[in-house]
C-alpha cells in the first residue's frame, strides 16, 4: 500500500516539561470536520483517528499515512485486533458497528448496535467487543469470531461513556448523566454493582490499574476520581483540566494521563495505591480532549484542529461553537 506523506513537525528543540515528557511530533493531517476517539494498534503499528465521517490510518512510528476507512458516518471509536485480522468502528449516525480488515482496511461487515454507539472495548477474557451506546445507557456485546450480537443490556440513565475490563470477567463503564460506574459480567451480561463517583460529576473517560485494583474516572467538574475496582470504595480525587474526555494509565510508570479539551494533559502519578500527585501539566491545544497510549513505546497521542471565530447566538443555535479552520486537523505525540 502506498504511503502518503503528511506534514510532520519535529520538536527536537522543544523545552522539556517536568518529568521529561516532550512533544515529539505534531503531524498536520488536514481536511475538515470534527473528531472523537483515537486508538493505537501496537502489534501492527497502526494509529487510528476518527475524523468527520472517516477514519484516518497512520503508521504510529512515522505518522506516514497508510490509508482511509471512508463512509463511517458519525464515527466515534476504533478498536483493531490484528491477530484476528478484524477492526471495529462505532458509527453513531447509523447506529451500527463497522467491521474492517486490518490489512486491506476494507469493510467486511456492518452490525446493528444500540442508539448512537460511542466508545467500545475489546475484552480478551470473553473474546467479545463491547459497544457503549451513548443514548439509552446500554451496552451491546459482539462475538469477534462470528460477528454476531450476543445481546444488549440496559445499564440505566441515558449516556453510557467509556469502559474498561479487569481482564478477569468484569467490565466497568461510566454513566455520564447518573455520575456512576456500573459493573457487569462479561459473559452473562448481568449487572453486578453500581457506584457513585462523587465528588466527581458527569464522568467520561475511564482507565484501570489492574495490579492495584484502581479505577480512574475523569469528570466534567475537573476531577479525576479514584475508586477501588473491587468494592467501589472512594480513594481520592485529583484536580485536572476542564473539558476532559479521556484518560489512559501507563502501568510501568504508575501514571494516569487525562486529556483536557482546554488544551492540557494532566499527569497524575500513583505514589502509592492510596496516594496520588499531579507531577506535571502538559500544554497541547484547544480541543485536544481524547487520548491514546502506545503500550510499546509508552508514548501518548491526542488530536485537535485550530479554531476560528464563534458565530453569534441565534434561536436556532443558542450555543454556537467556534468554527474549525480547514486543513488544520493534527495529531500530537508526546514521549520521553
């Protein structure tokens, strides 16, 4: 497959942030439209970016463009499984999950999901993909071998967000409107527990420290709330930036990174299983609210575009958003 080179800005002279986390590359991808989640496929070195109604596929090491998966209307999340040759994309506008071949990037199937499928998660324990449907607070389970839906469970509320697995049969998911984390069995799909994330409000991103049984839930009121993943006990809340929509956990360094749409990444170190500290705040750009980590290099990625003026308020549009400048969409890579 031909590689199409993008505009890559190397930052060898960038001043070190506290903790020696630097901007390594900023790659201008261009085009128009918004974005949501991004993901890293560490095995085959692919980086997947949701962008408008398509998925941009880059080489994670060089940022060279590998290809595009088009016609993914209302794309939110992407999970690739190179070992089985399949990838999964949530298409919010069509209430479906698009399955693609990880080598050719061609579509191979489309599976019905719930209303506005958003985040998604692969659980190796059950060999299932879990689709978190943002409207209706439900989850759809899909068998990766047969590509058959195995059932949809209602969790309550009306806004399921990101989820994680403990790799032993339990799935955890944020319910944004109820400010809760709900757990369910990966095989039986039965709800097990329901925990409040107070003092956090409207949780979005979720990460897990499997070794120390910790959940990191990032919330709209600028808090990262840490709960015990065994019993839901509140452990700590840490201040983060505003407009956060993602968090990842790097187990070797015991560090959680929250991506804040205000234009920062908050770096939270796990000093012990009960003590946490903000070790640094990294500058990104306005709108960089989602995040992914490469398990191999331990580099982190986020993406955004440049903004123009905000249109005036009208009756039809009482909350106008600033215009996205054409050809400014970019991905950022941070590392040591």
